C-alpha cells in the first residue's frame, strides 16, 4: 500500500528587499551614459562630415594663431609711429597711410603705425571680447535658466519677468549708455555686450530643462532623495550641453560684431589700444583719398571670422540634431 505523502510547501529563504527606485535609477543611469556617449560620438562624426564647418575651423585657425601670438608675429610696435626723420626723408605727412609693401605688409595708418601689427593686436581684443562675453552669458544665463525650468512656480515667474525686462530694453542702447558712463576700459566693453546677450541663453536653457525635468531618470533621482542642486548640475545640465554649445558658437561672432559697432563709433577699447571695429572706423575716415586697404583689411578680418564661426555653429547644430543622422 502506497504511503500517503503530504508535501508541505517548502519555505523559501526570504529575498532581501530591493529598492526598486535605486535599481531603476542605476539602469537608467547606465542607459543615459550609453546614450550620452553615443550622442557625442555621433555629433562629432556628423560635424566632420560638414565640409563648411571644417572650412570654418581652418579659417579660424589661420586667423587665431597669429592673433593670439601677436607679440611673436608682429614686425613693429603697434603703438609706435615709424616715421623716417633722416636727411632726404619725405615729409611726415606724406609718410602716413602708406600702401602695402615688403616693409609694411598691410601698409600704415594715419600716424604711420604698422597696420599689420595693429591688425594682430586689434584682432586679439576682438576675439577676446567674443570669448569673454560668452563666459558672462554662460555665468548668468545658464544658472537662471536651470533654476527657472527646474523649480517652476514663483521662481520661474520672477526669473522670466527679469528676462523680459532685459528683452524689452534695447541691448545696444544699454551698452551705449554704459560705455558712455563708464567707458575707457575693456572690462566695461565685456559687461556692455554681455548684459544684452544673456537673456536668450536663459530662455534656451529654461526651455530645455522644462522638457527634461519630467524624464524617468529625473523622477528616479527624486525618488531616492537626490537634492535639487545635484540633480540640476549632474543630471539635467549634461543633457542640455549640446544646445548650449551651439548657442555659444553663434554668440561669439555676434559679440564680435557688436564690439565692431562700438569700435566704429569710437567707444570701444581706449587708444593707443585698438580693435578691428576701430580700425574699420579709422579706414572709413580716410580710404577715399588713401589706399583702400586701410579699410579693406580690418573689414575682411571681421567678415571672415564671423563667417567661419557661423560655419562652425551650423556644423555643431547639425551635429547635435539627430534628424541629420542619415544626411
């Protein structure tokens, strides 16, 4: 007779409780890292396929290397007149605005100063304005845009109100008033241009944050108690770097053009220092009765630099746009 067996349910060892939010955050974090690395890699490949962007890089390198190393590439002191005063020398007035030659590659200006040297040092100031202004734009626009988009509510209302005030007041007019009051120092040139260019950056970052803050990995970070500041700067900011970089690449030529305008009307860097905008102003006053190259060279330098930076900006924009993946 078969024995009756009553199988009792085997008690399994209790599995340790697993924090679902932590697991989700870990998995999403790995997915995010993979996606980020793929995004940057794909963006770089798409950028390299943009021929105009590569041309822009070559032009910028061709201009930036001698400009940055102006003290090495200059042939004469940019602030010193090169008048010849020996016996038989031409009159001092006749030595002004000399045409390009083997002695003076770009000619001389109205005080017989070497235009090649002044182009190099003026270009250094113009490029420095373009770069430093973007640091001001990033320093103001990014934190405010992050705070407005992430916190929302009253914080967003207050920051958006401030941004709208700056939008309502013409930035060029604000810069003119500021430079007219505190001018005579390149620091105020930076400030005058920077205060007019940060609001678009703040709006851009705010819009990007609004679309990211509801993503799953942000919800997971909140679920495990990650504080607001680390969430903004460690999880949200890296995901908006692409649009920020593209905006900066277009902001540099914009700042150079604004400085050129201020230099053209004579309220930019103080003499004997100079910038490309001031050299255009000097050439504009004298080119009708003197060699046209005194106007052509600085104007061409501004045009080529801004064109090259715009090419690079277009390449970066296409690089970070997934829709261009198969182009």
